[in-house]
């Protein structure tokens, strides 16, 4: 028996003195040291009585120790459940309750606030701060630096990543070892990663992009990562000369293009820039090429599927497209109503099948059944087409979703909060263009008859309950919501009417 994900991504690096992580201040962390921390953390987890398949919820700042905690969960056969640091206690309460997590690891600054919540749900609590201090590492430092890896099968669960839904309830996407490993292997080949690579890593590690696409790929080849706590333009400009490759969301690239220090000279040595998680404007693609001579390689993925398509490494990287289905990934375009496959060139829903596709939503068999077909195709909810040359284009979404700076926001979640407010009859949240984040939410409120809801009060309530990135840019009072004959709110009309009003 073995543990394929651990053995292939982590175990093979045992004893290596090569730097795995290069921290912001230049400190290198070798593979050997990283794996020792991983093993120590694995001991702490099992000493707490955690058993294979138990969930470990983690809401901490990005740090080497946080990444080692991912490795520790894999090594001990536990399910890693990373959470956006922006989530409020109310949001966190849902994730703990829904996932049935056994342990919550949080920042020390939030511990008092979360202790009650954790105790109430019978969840153990440990702290891990951005600098690596806290109770977790305190316990880990006393543990042996080797750990007997727990046996796992490729079909066993490795991670839960929560993704919001159109009903406003988040769903835990269950990802297996095979989902993660097969995708990492494909990306290594497709994007030509090798142990010579030094990836500039400025993404958060609580989502697919920063955790699986970036970190798993570098682990798979034994390369190095310049591991920045967050996207910081000064740090990027300073560290780019030491990197070979960088992965980002479109906001990274539009921000860099707005910086005079980001020159051709700074990037000449670079091998690869990739973009994903949100649409990269064709204009940004062109401007980037004009400035640096590099064509950004755009790819398309999802929490539920990891990476699906990519522009080619050697062939033409076409602006405004997400390239071709990756090897081993089947992609078809179907009619949104009938599910029948459409011909080349027609616009329909993108469906995906392959080893990359998740196992289903945790304890939501009905939701799983509506999105994951019995034949294995996953209905992404993205609208697209395949052109004459086989390139996939994403032209819109068949799901009510806003993507802001690469973070997903389901309007329903905000609408539920708005609808509860005094004097509010109903509401609609739409995505409007935002120069930095691509899109941002705007809240439209219809007051009850003869009421004048207090918008400041409502905004304060939203801020208390929902993560910062979900806060509407603005709230507007309007007379009524346009509806079609079926009674469905016509958000396209609202977008046309109010996009200019932010
Ligand atoms: C930060 N803020 C945001 C925001 N990020 N608001 C809306 N949308 C966002 N994405 C808030 C901050 O809290 C702050 O609030 C204010 O906006 C300005 O912050 P900032 O300092 O300018 O933002 P910054 O911290 O620099 O963050 C922006 C960012 C970050 C783009 C660098 O959001 C980011 O790293 N995004 C990457 C998301 C990602 O990894 N997605 C992958 C999902 S996986 P205040 O109140 O303090 O002013 C996936 C699958 C796939 O989608 O295909 O990859
Ligand atoms: P998430 O749930 O955070 O994994 O977000 C997945 C969604 O991001 C997809 O369903 C797409 O709508 C969007 N997405 C990811 N990559 C791209 C891309 N390159 N272009 C357009 N949309 C993208």
C-alpha cells in the first residue's frame, strides 16, 4: 500500500537540501526542512485523535507552515479544508457545521471569537499565525521529524474546497487524490515545468489556483517557489528577476501593466506567465505582449474540476480564448435545456469529463446529481463554444455568478442578507464592470410600500455578516425588479441599466 499523492508530491523529496520555498525576506526553506515540519504537524493531528477522512478546517494567513499543514493532512490521510481568510465568523460557522470538521486551525487574533463557535460544535481549535507562531507549531516543535505515512487509495478524499451556489448555500467540493495528482501531472507536461523552475507565487493558498495549480505543479517537479504572503507590486518587481514563471489572476496583470517599473527588461528572462480564474481581456493580453514581448498563457479551470483547458505552450496562444481541452479532459458544448451536444461553433454550456472531475458535493446528493451527470460529465454552468481551430471560448455564464479579482461571489448570498433588512421588499445583486477587479457587486433594493430603508444601516449589516470581497460597491433604491413571464428577475436588463451607476 502507499499514499500516491503524498509519495509523488512530497515523499520523493525526502532529504533534499534544495530550497523549496524562498520567503519574502530571501530566507530559503529546503525540501528537507519543509518535510520535517509536515511530519511534525502530522503527529500533532493524529495525537489529537484525528482519523483518516476526518476534515481539518484551516483559516490562516499564507505561510510555509500553512502549506506544510496541507502536506501533513495528505500524509496522515486527512481531508484538508482551506478557507478564505476574509470569511466572517458567521460564514465559518456554516463551513464547520456542514463539513463536520474535527479540528479548526485559525489565526491567533481570531481565536477568542472562534473558540465559542468551535466548542459549540465539538470542534478542536488550534492557532497558527502568519509568522508561524501559535499553539499548533508550539506542539509540532516537540514532535519527531519523521512520520509513518498513512496508506491511501487514489480514490480517497484529499481536500474539500467550498464553493458558493446559486441558492446561496456553499457546497463542499470533494476532491480525491486522483483529481489532484492527475491534473498536476498533466500541467507539468503541458506547461513544461521542470526542477529548474522558480515560480513567483503571490496567490492565496486557500483556492485551487494557488494551492493545487501552483503548489502541486512545483512539488511534482521539485522546483522552487518565491512564496510571497500576498500580491504586492513592490515585492513582485523586486523578486521577478529571480523567477522563471508566474501564475496569476487577470487583476495581477492589469495592476502590473499600470506600473512603470514593470518593463520588458524585467521580464526578458521569464519562461512563462499564466492567467486564469477569471476572464483575461483580449486587450490586456495584447498590452502585455506589447510591453514585455510575452504572450500570457490563459487557461480555464474550476474548483470542481481543477484545470480543464489551456492555450498551448508552443503553438499560438490566442487572446480571448482559453485554448484546448487538456490531455485526458473531454469537453463538449451542450444545449442548456436539453443537454444535447451541439455542433462546433454553437454556443452552449461547457461540460467536462476526466480524472480531474471531483467526486461530488459533500452530503448534497441532489445537488451533485443536477450538476454531475451519471456518465461522468460535469455541467460547469459556463457558456462557451469551440471554434474552427478547436480553441475554446468562454462567452458568458449560465449561472448567476460574479467573479471579482478571481474570487467567486454568488449574488443570492448577498440578496438573502439584503432581503432580511427592515423596509426591504426584495433585492437583486448584479455584477458591474470594475477596473481593478474585473467585476464587482452592486446591490439594488426595492423598498416596501411607504418605507425608506436606511442604506447605511443595511451596508453595515452586510459588512458584519459577509466577507469583504462580497460587499456591494454601492446600494441603490429602485422602484421594481424587471421580470420575465416566468417571474424570473431579468438581471441582464438590470446590468444594462445600472452598470454606469457605480
Ligand atoms: C481584496 N478585496 C477585494 C478583493 N480582494 N474586493 C473584491 N474582490 C477581491 N478579489 C478588498 C480588500 O479586502 C480591500 O478592502 C480592498 O478590496 C482593496 O484591497 P487591495 O489591497 O487592493 O486588494 P488585495 O489585497 O491586493 O487583493 C486583490 C487581489 C486578491 C486580486 C490580489 O483578491 C487576490 O489575490 N485574488 C486572487 C483570487 C484567487 O486566487 N482566485 C482563484 C480561485 S480558484 P479594504 O476594506 O481593506 O479596503 C478558481 C479556479 C481557477 O477560480 O480556474 O483558478
Ligand atoms: P471557482 O469556483 O472559484 O473555481 O471559479 C470557477 C469559475 O471561474 C469558472 O466556472 C469560470 O466561470 C471562471 N474561470 C476560470 N478560469 C477562467 C478563464 N480563464 N476565463 C473565464 N472564466 C474563467
